[in-house]
C-alpha cells in the first residue's frame, strides 16, 4: 500500500503534534509542581517576614509601655512633691502669721500680771469713791455728783450726803 505524500506528511504532523502535546503536558505538570513549590516558598517567606515584623512591633510596644510607666512615675512624683509643697506652705503661712501677730508667753504673762495689778487698783479706787458719777451741770458747767437721798444727811447742818452706790 502506498501512502501518498500528503497522508504521510499529515501522519508525521499528527505524530509531531502528539509528541509536542505530550511534551507540553509534561512541561505543564512540571510548571504546576514548580508553582506549587513557589507558593509554599512564598507563604513561608511571607510568614517569616510577618513574624519578624510582629516581633519588632512587640518590642516597640514593650518599649513604649516602659516609657509610659516611667512618665507616670515621674508625674506621680511631681504631683506628690507639689502636694507636699502646697501643704507645707498652707501650714507655714498661718504659723508664721500667728508667730508674728500673737504675743509670746512672756508677753502674755506680763500682760496678765499688769491686768491683775490694774484690777487691784480699780478695786481700791472703787472702795475710795471711784464708783461715784460725776458730771458737768448747769449753764456754768460746774462739777456735780449723784447723791443717794435715801441714805440721809450727816454733819451738824446736814451738809454731808452719801454718794450714790456707797
């Protein structure tokens, strides 16, 4: 049997296409395997990079938290010192005013002794007529005294009278 040239060419072409198709399928399978491998490698690289970045972020957060703790400690210390200073000032001002304005113990004792002496002097003066009520009376503004009329008059002509309150 004789196969004509066209059929032969067609057969060879078909055989070449089939060989190319098999080669393409093999290459495609290798490519799929390679892509699957690349996908795993890419995932692993992304995971490693993400872990690295998360670790760096964690370290930054830890340092920020430590800085905030130090700032809070400093602020608390300043607040405590400010409060103590204000309390000391609030106590010192009245104490200084009292020390400056109020008399000392020696001055109080001296004033007490003076008061006792003056009280004794007032009692002595009252006993000697210090309770009498003196006024200026009349147009001439003469000195006059209040008299106790119920006590009666004394002396040869009744010229002595008792002062009111004695």
